[in-house]
């Protein structure tokens, strides 16, 4: 979201619920790494063109040794633009001979892993981020499948379906794992 979008969403939220959006998110989420990522993602602009090699080094340092510097991961994921992040991923792969995706997968587990990988995928390509959320929804969280479908099925439907193809067959996954198979399939044009 742009600065203008954040202001508009916050203003609208405050009008509807008489509460600041950031405060509502912080009160409504547990004290966890994924919640910190969500809170920061909502208020950040993802608008910085960071130096790819230096940013790759920061990711490496955040994952190096015992423990993970979650604050650094959150800061980096919530700061740079998608185009810049792609260059960071390429620089990381080139210098450290492994993908940043695999590093995140190794450093985080459970819900935290999903949230940080979703941020990664969304920065690389928003359609891939949506496809990633759909796959997770098909696996175990039917409400995520339904919410993702409601939010994204009309916009960029073909792009999202193409992005999903690298993860599996959307129609088969919905039929195998999802509730409300018929309606969800229709919304995706399957």
C-alpha cells in the first residue's frame, strides 16, 4: 500500500470502528513473529530501493548462527519494493548459493514460516503470493481458501491461476481439500 492508501484505510477503519487500525491489529494479534510481521507490513510502504547485495548480506546476518534476528527479517521484508526484493533474492542466491526462500523456510516454523514465506512470495510476485495463500488454504485452512477466493478471484484471475500452476493443480486441490468446492471452483472459473 502507498502512504495515501494507508491513510485512507486507517481513516475509514477509524470511522467504522472508532479505533486506530494499527492499535486494532496489535490488540488483535498474539505476541508472535508473524504478528510482528503483519503489524509492520500494514504500516510500512514497501517503497525503498535498497542496495541488493548489502540487503542480501543483512538477511544472511539475520539468519546466521544460533537464533534468528526476527526484527531484521521484518524490517527488510517490510521495507523494500518488489522489484528490489527480486534483486535481493538473486544477490543472495549468487553469493550464498541458496535461495532466500529456503533460508526463511529453515529459520521459521509453523504459522511464522507461512507468514514470512507469504511475504517473500508476495514481494517476488503478488500473484505468486496469492497462489501461495490458496495452496495453504487448500491444505488445511478452508477459511483462508474462502477469504483468498473472495478477495482475489475476480482480479488477475488468469495470472493467479498461472502462478498456482507451479504449486499444483488448483481444481484438484480445491476438490481434494476445500469445503464449498462447487462455489469456490466457479469463482476461479474452473
